[in-house]
C-alpha cells in the first residue's frame, strides 16, 4: 500500500477542510508514492519515535501532533524538530 492511499483514507474520514487555521495536518514529510511496509502510531513525532520506527522496520508514522507547526528557516539539526526531520528523511520514514 502507498502512503497516499493511507492519507486519502484518513483525510476522507477527517477532512482537512475542518482543521483549525493553526493546524498543520496531512502528509508533512515524505513521498506520497512510497510503499508502506508498516506503520507506527504516536501522539507526538520525536527523535525516540523515529528511533523506534527504525528499530521495528516501520517506514510510516502517523502522529496526532504535527512535527512542524510553522515554517522552518533552517534545517541544520540545532533543535529536536530539525534533528527529527533529518533522521526521518535519512531513513525514508
């Protein structure tokens, strides 16, 4: 199954139309055409969640809270959000 099939299902169930103006819902990191091996579900997407996904072979994470709430100006690993994004991209998660 591809990521876009999962996100389409979730967005049919919980339409992006209903999100608040401050929300950042939908696919945040990754390629919608990537084949999903297994899914990890979490409240937040943190470095430890990425580590767990790597250890268990999950390549897709569904989290209630988005990792990115507002725009990023740098991606140099200087905070946990940036480090988490870098690791997710590095491991195709």
